[in-house]
């Protein structure tokens, strides 16, 4: 609450001083830096999940082929990974290719299937130097052999790293994930005569088993829906939507999203800490 109060006071003060958009932007950026540094341990989310949305629109708005937008979006992964490292975020999930994306033109799908290879060649030194672990979540059996082999190579190379874990959602669909998990539990019920299952049992059958649920889900590109992404895992995540297209989503945008997250009261179905403290008096 302290950081939130300072945030609003400083912004209003600068705005009233000269009304300059440039000075206001500079002041906000400096203040966000202060807030995040002061609250790095307690207030920065442990796990952020992101929609990498808007690559095609970014390109077409500039008169470029959609594939150029996807390439630019792939390169932006480096920017966000480095920002997460700087902020001490431990887990980052990136929605790279959904099970619905197969409906796109073959030329575009083929290009998207090549991006893991481009990412590996471009960023393998960063992953090694910064100790970044990459784990794919999704149905890798459904992608071309070349793509699957590259993803496996990335996972094998980074398996021992633990500074930041990047969960790459590739050929991922949450409904398929849930159906597959329920089917495995049903099979266990038949084989072991087990009829009572818990939320933990279900969670252990998901692609994300062993990893914490996201605290913050960020969607770029102006859309305001979950689009079959982490429907179970994001049950209590804070949602943040921005019109900024993914290739333009840089460090300052991420800090803005985190500052917004820090201002929220996460109650998880209960009462706020503030209300509880007042009622206890």
C-alpha cells in the first residue's frame, strides 16, 4: 500500500507541475523503478504468464509480411527474459503456439514451427550465461519431428539451470490438457478402484505439474479473453490486458503491469488483509 500511495502522489504532482507528456513518462518510469526495487522480494510476482499476441498485426500495420511480425515477436522474448531476470521473477510462461493456431495458412504455420530453432540458435548463449531453464508444455507429439527435436535439445541443454524457468507453451490448449488429465485419472480409478480425487491429483496430471500457478497473466494486443490458456492454473491469477502489441511490449510495459499487480489486494475468495485488520480492532 505504501508503494501504491507514492505512485499516485508522484504522478499527480508531476502532471500538475507542467503537464508535459514527456516529463510525466520519465517520472513514471523512474518511480516504477523505485517501486520495483523497494518491493522486489515481497511484491514482484513469482510466476508471470504472457500471451505473445499481436505479431501479425504489428507487421501488417507497417506494410510488412506477417512472418516478419512473428520474427520480431520471437526476438522480443529475449527482452522480456532479461527483464524477468533483472526483477527476480522465477517463472515465465509464454504462449507461443496454440492448438487453434493450426487453422492459420500453411505458410504461416510452417514459419511458426521454425521459430524454436531460430530462438535456440540466437539465444543459447544467453540461456547458458544466465542459467535459464526452458521447459515445453503442450502436445509435442503433434508437431513436426524437426521442431520437436529442437525443443528437446533446448530442454536437455538447460535442464540443470534454475535462475529462471521459461515454460514455453507450444501446441498448447488448456481444454485438451484438462481432458487428457481427466482421462488419466479415470484410468487410474479403473485400475486402482480409486474414486476420490483431489485438486492436487488433477494438478499433478497437467503439463505444469511441479510448477507454481501464475500470479499474473498478461495479454498483449488488445484482446480481453483467456483463449484456452492455463484455464485451471490461472483460476486465481491477476489478469492484465494491454493494447500494446507483443513486439512493442518492452521492459517499461512489464514494469507497468507489475506495478498494477502490486496495487491489487489478492484475497483468494477471503477478506482483504485491510478489512480483517479493521474488524479485529
